[in-house]
C-alpha cells in the first residue's frame, strides 16, 4: 500500500470537484440574473445545466468517500508499508533515524506508532497523518525550527552546574565526580508536570548544543567534561555539529586547580 497512490486519486477527484463547484457558482449567478430580468428561456436552460452539474458533483463526493473508505489504514500500519515509506522519505531529507518499528528516534524527537488506533506520536503529541511524506516534512520542519531557536550556552552550563552541585550533595559524591546526565535532568525538572514541558528529548537537544559549543566555564570559573558509560541505557544519544552520533552519559565540573 502507498498513500501517494490514494493521494493521486483524491487530488484528481478534488480537482474535478473544484471545477464543478466553480461552474455551479457561475450558473447560480446567471440564474439569479435571469430570474430578476425575466429571462425564462435562459433560466430554464441554466437550471437544467445546474441540475446536471449538481448530479455530477454528488457522484464525485461519492467517489471521494469510496476511495477514502477503501484505504485500509490498519493494514497500512500493520504491514510495515507506512514505516518503510517513512524511512525512505527520511533518507531523502537527510533525517537521522535510529530504532525499529514501532519506536524510532529522529533526534531530538521520539516517534511511536500506535498500530491499534492507527495513530502516530511525535514525543507526546498525537499527529494525525496517514501520509508518510507529510509526516516526515513535519519532523524536518520541527528540527529546523529548533535549530533556529536561540541558545545561550553560558546560561545552560550555569543551570547544569547548579543541578550538578545538588546531585553531588544528594548522592554524596565527591565535588568533581562524574554524575549521570539523566540524574541532572531530574534536578532540572523535578516534578512530572515540569518534565512534560522539558522532557529528556528536549534536555538531550540542549546538551547537544552545549557539546557543539565546545569548551566553556561556569560563572565561578569551573570547566566541564562529558563522559561515556558502560550502561548504555543511561547514555544520551545526540548528534554533533557534523550530524554524527555521540553517546554522552556523564558530566563533571572541575576547577583548573584539581
């Protein structure tokens, strides 16, 4: 199955329908003019043409409804056709994808398919789109919009350092020990309703932009260093400035006098 085939059918029917509607509008104006002027001969002719156009319009509506109803959305999802075509469009638009059906990561987004209800979730937002091409364009537009948003690396590194200091104290760590980034996310967004607005994907995107910014210092002069981990589940997968994936698990803040 391929939505583009259905799209072509629907586009053609909608074009014909648009032409019929335009014709009916013109005829309606003629009918009103002929009624006002008493042109019964012209009125009779245009009414006949109008009735035929109306019949043809009804047929077009019926064909549209049958085409839509004949498209098995559940089979489209379950067969994997949708996902396969979606991945193809991702390649065309150079969107990095990881994962497998029904969950994918398109950094910084998480895409999940709900086959039972034929729905797609982009992070927590439900996206109503049975057209893979359109869905991928939505993802691409979102990524480009995020890239254009202003990012103050200095502000973020200071906020991250404050969360780091809290984590060191709560976890009884040394003042320059490695702390998991996922732990810092919980300190930055301590309550569930906060994490809904600033989820782990959004946090990962900010970490990626800080990583791209390179070396920096906190307001009290400390530097930071990212680190890996053997526990892959605790690592954040990001894309660097060249689009290459990196796995960052920990961070530590330290002074030059260490």
